[in-house]
């Protein structure tokens, strides 16, 4: 999912052998000054070029990305810093597919075309997502703090009921996912397809309230 195998929330180091609940991660003892916000129109091109540098051409087209963000503005969050002039400088991003029930079903069956998803499988801004698919993440260096801040968003309504789905982009990404209690639920519909992992939200396991 990301290019770094771990980080340290508080004093406890996270690893496959010492897993942490993703819903319980907190923002302690981490580099300050890193912020997230929904991607703005004038940032899409910059962040898309950043994605190409990290992943090559094996990503959704620019037009598809714009269409998904236009459908739901919180489908992508920029990670960055504010300069002295209060200008936001993007350093990375988190991109999501906010799925409705039909979208989750297609994803779990290996029938969701993540490179060009049908908008009918995505929830609208006024709807609560049934599942959240991590579409793409670039978080180099200190920008990895943005992943924790993204979780602060996803712990709250309307996102806290939605299980999180992802495919590892690397061995280190897989280790991070396993350290955060992601479990493999689908091996892949075709040879070479990366397996699908799911983080089952705490609220869906024990009927608790949203974690805040």
C-alpha cells in the first residue's frame, strides 16, 4: 500500500509480530507540520505526475482520476505542508474509491475495474460508503504522517462503518498492512493480480461506536 514498512505511533513500534489496530492509531510523537486536505482542482495535475513517478503508467488515466474526484471530492486527499506564505505544498496523496454495496460486492468478487470504475458503484457525497478501497497512496518520508491523519478522518462519520480494502504494492506495503490487522480475503481473479486485503472496522466487529 505504501513504500515504507512501518512507523512509530507513540512509543510502541509496529510490526507484523506486534500488530496495532488501525482504528486505534493516534497522532503522538510524530513529525509536526504535515497536513491533509481534499485535493483541489489545481493540485490534481501535480499529484498525478507524482503518481506516475512512483508507479509508472500502470495507473488510472488522468481523465478517470478527474472524473472520480468530480463525483466525490473526498475521493483524494493531498498530504503536504504550509509555507511561510501559507501556500500549501503537496508532498503526497491518499486516493480512495468510496464504494456503495454493489461496488463492495464487485470488488470482493474480483469484478471491479479499478482502472476505470463505473460511477454507479461509487457512493455520492450525501451517502455513507459501504466500503473504502485504497486506490493509491504516495507518502514519501515525513509525508507518511498523512496516513495517520487520513485515519482520523476515516474514524468519523460517515466513514467509520466502512471496512477498508487494499492491495499491497510491495513487500513492505504488505508488511505494513499485516501490522495493521489487514487480512487477505481474495487471492485474485486472474494470474498476476495482487490479492485483496480487508481491515474489518472495530465498529463492525463489536457494535461499538465510531472510534474518535
